[in-house]
């Protein structure tokens, strides 16, 4: 029985720690931390932490749907013009909806085979850079991107020992570390600088 239990794969995903980010003097948005802990062979890294905003979840769902047309993807929490970044109820309701979305996505083997999902969950690359990476237009592969981001980001509980030794202290409290992957550095914080600021997300 014990040996069987050890073979059982799991993926734990948490969407947590919503934070308000200033886009400019007039606009702000909420981003959320996505924490992954897994023993699944599908994942390059077994533990990871990234920050994503709502419109990046929208992009992910659209891309996954276009690549898996026969699958009915779960819905994201509805986008409402009345969403208020300063309303804790609104923010937490969206956080719960985003977590439920990812939990359902991660139960589907076909969706798990999509490289965009792994880049979304385990790097801070922008949607544009994720597309370029998956299309083979970057010098780095999907695995390279994930390993590079992990080497720069030391916020994971299993890596506390390294933090205590003083390694990478500069990254231990950062909200979103640079990927260190060439030209994508400037767009790392959320990868949405070119997006219209007026859009609620």
C-alpha cells in the first residue's frame, strides 16, 4: 500500500497573496501569486512561485482553448466593469475563481502537455515571450526558461536553507523576479506594458 501511494502523482496549486500594482499614476491592477507544488513528471520544476494578473489568465485560457478545441475549458471568474481593486470581497472572489480554474486545468492530461501552461505557471515571461518561446523564436527552450527563472527566484519553502545561507537575498522578497532571459527582461513585471491601461484587469 505504501509503495502504491508513493507512485500517486499530485499537483497542488494555490492562487494567493493578491497585491495592488501601479500601472501609472491613474491606473492600478491586482496580481496574484501562483504557487505550485507537485511530484508530477509533467513538470520541469516541482515547486514554483510566479505572479500573474487577470488578463494573463484570459490569454492563457484563449491559447489553451485554441490548441484543444474538443475540450470544454472551465470558465474564468466573470469580468465585470464594477470590479474594484480596493474591494477585498471582489479581489478574493476573483482569487478563488482563478484557483478553481487552474485546479480544473491541471487535471486534464492534454492541457498539461501544452508548453504555454508550464511557462505561465513556472516563469514570469510575458504572453508575447511565451508565444515566441513555444514557437522556437527564442534562443532558450521552454525547459531553459523554467530553470533560469527558478535559479533567480528563491521564495520557495523547500529552498529556505539556501536563503538562510545568504544566497540570492536580493530575490527573496521581490514580487516578480526578472527571468534573465535576454530581451524579455524589460517586460517581466507582468508583461503587459503594451496593453491599454484603461482595460480593467
